[in-house]
């Protein structure tokens, strides 16, 4: 098993080294781009809920306290990706786009009998977008201007987490997240007969702390909580600006380096419940609140506002006969609703989705191939807003290796 695990790890690192994460949402125009949902194991199947789930069979990235429940002598590895087909609609037309996104790379292992440690690498945001001739009203005027824009890049999240268990029922955990990356932004503004072009590259780096806890009330009920601390991500830019008028181009500035407004991550508070019924049906329910208002951030075309997220999930496995493969398969379904953290023209960019999935066991360990399908809608059809209808397939491979056990039979 160890040889197979090392081989899989080598192949995965080779693939990830040459992979690209692509998100084509027009809403990635805002801030550092669209924020990713990078969920491990079977979490995408249950509406991305799971703050109260332990890391006893997979790596749970939603709560560092879950690592306190890691089984002994188990080394866990998780890799994931998503294929997304999206239809974009506004009041006059629609467009279809397909893309693939790398989701995450993670490993975890127990440190002591009561604690565990994990390292994860995942995208935090993606700023890949392309917009042509977007009509935008000029403030306090009856006039309009037209925007053409294209962007690329985003932020990455390198996360180190540790969880510790007190007794049998209480765990606490903490994460230190390093966020880094850059965005490249090209914009052209057509105002009357003049075109102003701006090319900007912005570099970001900073840290964020996360703390969490889980409480096992009894053998069937667990509650959890997380606190993602507010953080300031430092930013600097290199920018070139030119103006084209009467077929004459004038350079205003060329590759000028300067500081830019930093990006602020809000305080985020989450609560979760995990309840098991009759040993084979499990319910998860999460609520998260993100206090974006306190960051005092805004964009040319919108504002950051407080965000609420609700997630519900169910898992079921027969477990009648562990020697029968389909009795060990886990079935899952979930739903989520997110009010969104952007407000454009007084309208929220919310997101709702439904999901189903399977966790297919491999061998006789916790190794499993997790497959999920989600359908969702983001945004709405209105002035300066676009509605996204998306179909998403997530594939997560959770590998489990048992280490440091002596053979009983030679």
C-alpha cells in the first residue's frame, strides 16, 4: 500500500505542477477575483457543509479542530479538481463556457494519539474574466461609458493546520494560512470619442489565522465552530496608462510601480452540527457569517457587503456486509445558499446550488474516489448584472496509507 501511495503522490505532484486553474466568471472582475470553493473528500456532495465532521476517514479542511480525531498510523492524502459548464445570461444574450479548475492538494497525519497536522495548497481566488463593451452609467449624469476588460491570475492559499483532542470528546485547532499571488488586469474605457487603456499587475501577500473547535455531545451528535480572523493582505502594483483620442495615442505613465489599496479579509464565524441516525444516515447543517462591511472595501462597480451562507447535507451507507462492495459505498446529497459578498446597483450577487454524489471505496482502507455533481445559479438578470447557470462535476481522490505497523505474520 505504501508503494502505491508514493506512486500516486508522485503522479499527482507531476500533474499539478503543469495544471492551471481557470475561472471565467465575470464576477471575478471584483477585488482579487471570484473566491474558490475548495472542499475535500465528499464535502462537495453535501453542499460544502461539514464544520462538525471529524477527520477520521478523510481530511476535513472546513475546521482545523477535526484533525484531533485523526486515526493513529494513518497518513492521508487528498487531490481534487472540478469540471464546470456555465451559461452566462444578461437581458440581451447568453454565452456558454466550459473550464476545468484544480481544487486542492493536501496531506495529513497524526502527531500524537490526540493530535494531527495537515498541509494544504489550494486556490483562494481566480481573476480570469473577459468583458466586452459593458455599458455603465456615469455617476450624477445621464451619460454612459463603455468598458472592455480582461484579467488573469489570482491568489493561492498555503495552509498549515493542527488539531488537538482533550479527552475523548473535545478538540481545538488552529490554522496559519499564507496567501500569495498576483492579478493582471487590462481595461479600456470608451468615453465619448476617447479611449483610456490601463494595464495593471498587482502582487499580493499576507497571512491569516483560523481557529476552531468540535464538541462530541454523544456518540451520534457533534457540534463545531470556526473563527476566521480578519486579515490585511498587502498589495503593490505596476501600471501603464495611455489615452487614444483623434487617432493619436498619448502615454500617461509607463510601468510605474506604486502601492495600492490593500485587500482586507473579514472576520468569518461558522457553526455546524453533525447528527447520525441509526448508524447509517448522517445529517450535517452549517451556517457562516462573513463581516465584509467592516473591511470598508468598495469597487468602481459595486460594494462588499456582509455575507450569510447556509449548507445542508446527508450521507447514507448500508453497511450491512462490509465484504459486499456496494454496502460500503456512501451516497450523499446536499444544498447550499449564499447571499453573496458583492452588491451591484443595490442588488446582491447570491448563489444557490443542489448536489449529489458517491464515495467509492478503494481497497480496505479509507481510500476512496469521491464523485459529485452540482447544479447552481449565481447572480441575476438585471442592469449591469449577469446570471450564471452552472453544472459542476467534482472529483476528489482521498488516499489513505497505514504506516508504522509491524506485521503479525511473517
